C-alpha cells in the first residue's frame, strides 16, 4: 500500500515538494483492496488545483507545478 501511495504521489500526481501526500489515501486504499473506484474525479480535482495555482500563484510561469502533461 505504501508503494501505491508513493507511485501516485511521484508519477501520477506530482507536487513541487516531491513529498508523499496523504490526500490521495482513499484512492490508494481502494486500489489496494481491488474495489471499483472512479479515477476521473481525483484527476480532474488535481488538474483544477494546479490550474488555479498556475494562474493565480505563479502567472506566466511555464514551469508551474503539477501534471500539465495530462492536458
């Protein structure tokens, strides 16, 4: 379960601090227990959070944090 949390924090939902975030713990638990989970609301929430950060916190920064490679 810890590997799944690390993998999601590092490759799917990266952040600027490169730390393992606990906000995706519900997703990790669902993946670990092999239950059906909706992945798209989590991805969209992450993208919206990063778009907000890129437009308000760091305007015109082409190296803004987050997963803009998904867009």
